[in-house]
C-alpha cells in the first residue's frame, strides 16, 4: 500500500512541477509572442495601405459581419490609416474558405472611396509552386486600383479580368472572390467605417 501511495505522491509532484514550469514559460513568452504578432500585423498593414502617420493598429472600428454555425457573433476589424487629419486608407482581413488546400487569409487595403491599394496574403496552405503563387508580387499587383465599379471580379477562365495561375485556377479564384466580398461589405458599411469612432 505504501508503494502505491509513494507512486501517487511522486506522480503528483512531477505533474505539479511540470505544470509550474509550463506556466512560467508561458508567462515569459506571452509578451514577446504578442509583440511578434503585432509586428507581423503592422508589416501587413504597411504593405497594403498608403503612407500613414498614425498608429494604424490602434485606430480601429469593429463591425458585426454575421454569425457562425453555432450562433456566435462574428466581427471584422477595420484599421484606419491617416495622413494628418485626413483618412488615407482602410485595411481589413477577409478569408477565402474555398482555397485548394483550405482557408486563405488576406489583408485588403482600400482608399476611402473603396479602390484597392494593396493585398497581402497572411496565411495559406496552397500547393508549393502552384497555388502558392498567389503570394507573388505580380499577382497581388493585379488588385491595385480595382474597385467594385471598375472591374469584373472573376478570373479570366470564368470570363473576368483577373489572370489565373497556370495549373492552379482554384487558388486565385478563391482570392478574387474573397476580396470582392470584402469590398461589398466595405461599401455597405462605408459610412460607419469612415466616420465611426476609433479605438475598437
């Protein structure tokens, strides 16, 4: 009996020690990880927005986009870049659920009138050498200057004007569709985004 008690006590001490170590490690790494994610976000915002002299990642407004399958509210954050007192651009994330290998997460930048100033692929699992070409500068440049009013938001294979990638039509089609839907949401809520109070 004493052997069992000794074993239980030993396992308890080992588990407690491991938990304490994990807790300490998490506490030490939490802030650096958060700062790294913030820097990644700032790089993406800088890539898609016109030059701004404010803290774009803190000048935000959140709007409800709908609900997920479990009935939970879903929100989209709009990041606003300013040059002096003037709004120079707005950035927001969209997700293409229909990539070839899963979701494609995209940061989209627009000017206050809704013309695209840039896109950045934040996350994807597309096929190396094929679908992952959506990250190449020439593909991202296709979107600059486009708006709901001046572009046919389909790939050329579907009768639109966006070049697809040879051997990988699904990936660019997913990106074009997601950016298009994001622009529609922005258009429908443009007044709230442009004139709403910042700070999230």
